[in-house]
C-alpha cells in the first residue's frame, strides 16, 4: 500500500513513523508512506497557502489551489482521497479494515481555521476521529496510518488483530501473563486449565461482560 499525507508540518511524523510496527512495515516494503508538504505546490510568490475568510470571521482558511494541484499530481486510478475533518464520518475499526484493502490513500491534513469548502469536491471520503477539535489533521492522520498498517497482510499475524477490541462490536477480553499470583491477585483458573474450549468460552463471556459494563453502546452498533 502507498499512503501520501498532505501536510504543512511533515516533521511532526518523524518519530511516529520511525519506530515499531510502522517502521518495520516500511523497511519490509509492505507499505510506502510519503509526507508531502502542499506548500510546495502553491503558486503564491510568498508561499502562502491560506487567506482570510469571505464574510469575515476569525482565523485563516486553507486555499484551494495548492491542495487541488497537489492532489492532481499524486492521484491515480487506484487512489482514494481522504479529508480529515470534524464533520466527517466517525472513524471505527470497520473503516480501518476497509481502508487497509486500498492500494493508494491520499490523506489531507487540514490546519488553521479550516479549509475552503470547495476542497470537498476533490475528496472521496471525509473522516473524523472524534467529537473534539485539534489544531490540525496531523495527529488524526497518524491514527489512521497506525490503525490501517497493522491490518495489512504481512505486517502482524492475523491472530494478533482478529480478536482486537471493536471486532464484532465487542471490547477485547482481559489477558494475563506471569507470575500466576502478584500481590494476592491471581490469574483466573480457567486460563491455566489447558482446556481450549473452556478458555474460548470464558474469553467470549468476559468480552461481552466488559462491553456491557464499559461500552454498552457498541452492542447496538451495526
């Protein structure tokens, strides 16, 4: 998979993409990530990419030209263009699975007060990571890349993500490791039984129980 991230602040990504699973996926050429500064595409002699909003108001608005030209330069028949915005669809694990099957993603990171409404005409999908406002789309784009990358075949084992939280609208079951007893807290006996059927049943029950207690809203999702 190829991912192009349109951002005014490419340096923000250096630490995130140079460690752990994402770095390994890049090194093994499973995924290609390009950080594209769309300021490089502006025709403004002063390298401006924003301007004051028509009708007045606070802040600066990203202009069409540099983003339009940047997307045109990168887009192919295999591309899906994503705009990160608070008004987008809520991002969920199901969407992460869908996007992990794409060949090429172009992710646009907004900034400042917002972006010219006409930029919406060149995107395929608008995504929000939550009901709150950030200073820009850089952190949301990191979340998308991380959640998508781990689902691409060959990055981690399928077993590692098949039981993740939010699959089948359930939270993950509790897990334990050595020692068997720590400060009086014991590992549930069933996990030591060696009976795989009972362990599977226990984990499913605990997953449902945890979801009911913590996120009952998930049980009503599609």
